[in-house]
C-alpha cells in the first residue's frame, strides 16, 4: 500500500511555471519616499529620462513562491495511505454487517465501506454473500455484486442489539460446501449475547482471509437504568471502557420534547459506567417522558419513561399518633420506612380527620394508607368515596379500632366480623398462622413465601361467594390476609392485620416492603392510569403505540412489531418482535427500552479458532487527505505576505501624537473602572439589629399553660353543671397538691370549638342530655385530641352505664350520640390488674358521688413475648374513660374547702376513695405505663444477679 498518492496528479504540471513566477515577482515598484519640498531638487528629478525598477527582496520572493506551490499541491489533493483492493480470490466475498443501535451514528461510512468491498469483488468477478445482524430474516445466498448493492441500499440501522449468532447461522446455511475467500465483519465494536456461537459458526466456514472492520466505539453509550428516588433521579449509563475520561449531559424531556432538567455523566478514565443525578422537584420529575444524552442520536442514548416510573404521592393516616418515645410502636413507623425509597410520603399536620382528610384530597395523592382507622367523620366519607371512584387507591390496616367499627363500613373491601381473632393466646385453641403461597393472580404473584412470618391477630371476613376472588394473600388456614375491591376506577385494599408488630411480624420482614411497593405501583400517578397490568395484576397484552427509531426518535410507524404481554412487576426488554417504544394507548402505555437494567457494555473481541484477524477501520478513516492542511498553509502565507507589504509601505509607522492618544485612552478606561467600582453596591451593608417577631395575643397564656399543669373540663353551657365541674377539679387539684408532688394550676373551662386542647393531659366532660349537642367540628377536634395521646373522661353522672348492654339513660343516649362520630377503640371495665388500680393508691373500684357504675377503659392487648397487658394507645394510656359515678360531684369543694354535694349514700370514706380515684387517674395520665413496666423488675434483677 502506497504511503502517498495524488487524486489529481495532472495538476502537478503547474510546478513548471514556478520559474516564470519567480521572474515576475522580482519586478516591484520602488518604495515611495518622503522628501522635503526643495524646488530645485524636484526639477532635477524631473529631468531624469531613464527609470530603473527596484528588485524585491529575495526572502519576499521565496515567500510568494511557497504560496504558489502550496496552492498547486492542494489542488492535486495528496492522500496519505490511500485504500487499495486486496480481496482473496479463492472464494466469494462474505459480509456480516452489524446494523444495530450503535451504528446509527456512522451508518453512511459503514455503507461506503461495504460498497467499496463489493466494488472490489465486482472487479475480481467474485460473488458476494451479505447478512445483517439486526434483521429477523436473512437472504445470505451468494449472488452478484449488483444484488449485494441493492440489499445494502435497502438496509437501515435498527434500534436493536445485534444477533450475530442468527446471521452467522444463515451464512453457514447459505454457504454449505463453499469456502469463502474473504470474510469481512463490519462490527459496531460492542459485544452481544451468543457471540461465541456466532464465531464458532463462522470458523466452520474456513475462510481464507478474515477481516474485522470497526468504527469509532466512542459513540457506543447507552442509558441502562433510571431510578426515581426520594429527592433526585438517578440515571445510569454504560460505554465501552476506554482510557480517556468523558463527560456527557443527560436531559430529561417532557412529552413535547422540551428539556425540563439535566444531569452530568462523568466517566472516569478506564471506567465503563457512570451515574448522573437529576435534581428536580417531585412534581416536575413526574412530567419526565424520556431521557436523552445530549449530542447523541442513537436508540441507546434514549430511555423511555412511562407511568410506572412516576413517583407516587402516598398520604398516611393513623388511628392514633402513638408515643414519640416508642417509635417502634407507632402505627405508621414501618409503613413510612417501607415506602420512603419508592414514594413521596405525606402526613397531615393535624389528627382531626375532618380537617386532615380534605387537605389530603386536595393534594390528589396516588394512594392513601390508613392504619387502624375505624369510624370516619360523616362529612369526610363522601369525598373519600368520590376520590376512590376517580381512581384513588385506599389501603387500610386492621387494628382494635377497625375491629370495633360497624360492619356496614363502605370503605372496606369485604364484610368484616366485629371483634378480632386471637391466635395462640391462652384462651385460643389455634396456633399463630404462617402465610400461604400467594395466588397466581394479583400484584403479589411470583413473590416467594416467607416461611418465618406468623400472624397472631387478625380481623375475619364474612364468607361470600366472591371472597376467594378478592383475596390477594391468605394465611395457611385459608383465612384472608389481604383483600381488595374495585370501586369504579379506584380500589380499596385491606390488610387484615395491623401495621405494627403487635399483631404479626409481617411489618418486620422484607415481604412487607415488597407488598406495599407493588400496591403503591398499582395506584394512579399524576392523573394517568397505568395500563401495564389489569385490575387483578395479571399480564395485559398491549399493542405498539409509538416505536423508537435507531436515531432515538419516537415514530407512529409500528411496522411489524407485535403486541407484547407484560406481567405485573416485570421489566420488558426489546427484541425483534417487540422493538423499543411505547406499548398501549394514549390513555396509558408501558415503556420497552433497548437494554435491560444494569447492562454493562463490553467490547467485541472475536477469536475464530485461533485464526489471525486483520483489523481495519471504516472507509474515510484510514486515508488522510492533505488538501485542507495545504489550503490552510497557503492562506497563512497570503496573510503574512499582506502584512509584509503593508509594513514596507509604512502602514505601521508611528505618527505624532499617537503616544498621547494611547495614554488618553488608558486614562479614560481607568476612570470608567473607578466609576463602576464607586457605584457598586456594598456587600457589607447588612441589616443589623433587626427586630424580633412581635408577640402575639395569647402568648403569655400559652406559656403559662405549658409551664403549669391544669385540669380542664368541657363547658356544656349549663351554669350548674359547669360550676360543679370547676369546683370538682379545684377540689381534686387541692388534694393532689396535699398528697402528691404535683401542684396543678387553676381549673380551665374549654370551648371545644375554639380553645386549644393540646395543653391538657386530661379533659373532664360532664355529659348532659339537656345541654346543646356539640357540633361536628367540636367532635372532630376532641377525636383529634384523643388520637394525639390526650384522654377524655366522660361522666354521665347518673350512676348508670349502658355500655354493658342494658338500656341507656338520657345522658347515656347523649354519650352514645357523641361517640357515634368518634373513632373509639374497643372498651372494657377496668380489670383488677390494670395500671389504674395501682398507679398511686391500691384500688379495687373507682367511686364518685355514686358507686354503681364501672370505669370503662380501652381494651388491652396481650403482648406476645412478655404477657404484659398494655393499652394500644400512646405509652399505654387509654384515650378515653367512661363512668357514671359523678366524679366532679364528689370532688367539688367551696371556697372554704368544704364539700358541696353529699355522696350517695352519705359516706366520707367514699369521698376519700373518689379523691384517690382522681389521683390514680392523674398519675396514670402523666406516667403512662410506667407502673406496668414494674412487672419486669424481678426478671431484670434476676439477670443482673446472674
């Protein structure tokens, strides 16, 4: 192969004219001179008749000769390492051409290279066999050069990974009994699956000559994964590992192709993978339609996004707030941590459901999760049902409150039996139940069953004909664990166990995270329903909607693409039948991308049975033309010649006053800089001594309530009842100050509609049938107060209680009307071993003015490990107490400290026990389950002794 050749060698004859050009360039006019005006000298000069031209300097003539020679050589077009034909004539030319996703950048050069090889075969009168690796069907029978050119012209790069094994098999079948002369592999430089099989099939052909022709592998960069994290989007890309670092920009585009945000891919030297972080708000990230690497137009540099990629907004609501000192017992603790990596979690800033639920619905969340929420305020049920019907997903967890809720609750997917089922307790014949295998339908299909999960409590569903169809998970005994019901466009899902670890150890397992993730993924995102799966989570067949071209552009031409069936939680990968693109309809679609997640691009390294392989570059790569460099040199010499002529003509001579003009310009620039600096705003002018926030009305009262404990009572509007309540709490406060270290402040009367309730550990509510019925807002506020850990002591003051199944008095009926709109847990009379019986005094009952009514508290749950009985509320404190013994009547004292009302029957010892009951209640409110924890002291002391 010649090292230098000329495309137009005849132009070199122009070099013969260089001597003539030399002679012409020597003749130049004399340089003008400046002379003083002497008349006689001018006359003497005029009298000269003969003129002799001055010769140009030799170096200027040489400069111009080089300029002329550079132009002549540039027109002749010298080429270094020109291409020559060297095909082996022992057999046909065999071309295996990669036309996958990475060839879109240099496809024209690949066609040119293959065309030159076909021209060489035509000149040598050799047949040509050609096969393309990204085509589903192959016609590789050797034919004429004209037929090969037609196949080459019809071929196009495809947005697919090359299948060299299929192309090699087609060539082997077409060349049966024929030994190729030259086997040329036009590779994209990227390794693919089954390359070993392809090379084995090519080696069996025993070609006389093997060539590997590759292009520039720098264009082989592909986005392999994108994860929508909590704060940012993480984009992973892969390239052929080279020694040079590389920085690329990744743009996030919306459906109209507008760039919304971008990130940077920094490939380190020798690294094949890089990750970019796209920092954008949650709402903006949900508008991303695809990702694209700037400056690259390949299918690999584009990554399509669908509804499944969008990050869901999930709102969490709990039946009770729990204790901040015991986060593992909070009902939302495990849910929030399970979903935080996959969804944006929002929680209401108030426990008042009548306020929090409308606020949540205004944010249009994808899903709402309720943990042990029983009764809902009536004004919130209808908007919540409408939200579900429009496509919302409601996920509920059972608990004591839901177990005590009415059976006709429309916001549960099945009919529930009231009460809870205990498994493995002292009074139960059943053992704790493990999980059964997940059914083949539903979002949990394909999940492995965890053998170490057990459920000790659950709420049961009434048997119905469609219960099995609505059950997505069940226990080993066949009872449902997760049920669901579709409500128009939305869905209601119920876990029949609690969201924390008191009813089962499911929240402690990885299955809990995966189950919640799959359920949230089924929810709508951004107002567009996902069509990836059907309503039951089964695979859905989707027709091609938009397909990706090899240049990374979406097109409506679906061609021969076939519908694809995508199962739940499955990530589809492109193939010949299902090229990359969007499958579905305009209302909902799924994205099929080129490469599987976390794919790493590797270089193609062929070895054909130890045969030597000649490596070449694409046409236009190895041959280097010197024409641009020669034209650039000629232009540079022309500029140099022009500068020399200007200098010789005095264009750069110094003129008078020039120095002064330069100095004046410098002075002007300096003055302008000083002026700009003088008018720049000073950074040191900061506002100092800024006044603090002004005090608001009521701040002093708030600080006093926080500093001193006060007993509070509900103002009913009846003066006699409110007076007794105030005197009763005053009497109890005095008794507390005399017998304990607690020194309460003056009792406080509360208006439930406007006063802040969070300052008081307990609120005494004297129930009166003749008083006005509290408003719905007031009941919602008292419900929120109890959810946040407060306790309300309801006192019907009638020595009677209808909670044990008997008829109700007038005050009892009013109490039932109030509690009907409050989500209360199951109740029971205070057991003998309850914390209330020993928090300060040892008591067996809780009398007031009367002694006939029991003191009702929240029903306790048995702890699985220790057997200690605790309330399910925060820190073990019941959220409500109910009695009819008229505590305030027994506690009430006048200004002299004398009792106001007699006990029934008259007995001062009964009044003493009434005071003691009040002390125990206050100690219980302030210390929680501290006394209950004392049962562990013997075991702790025993361990310390060991």
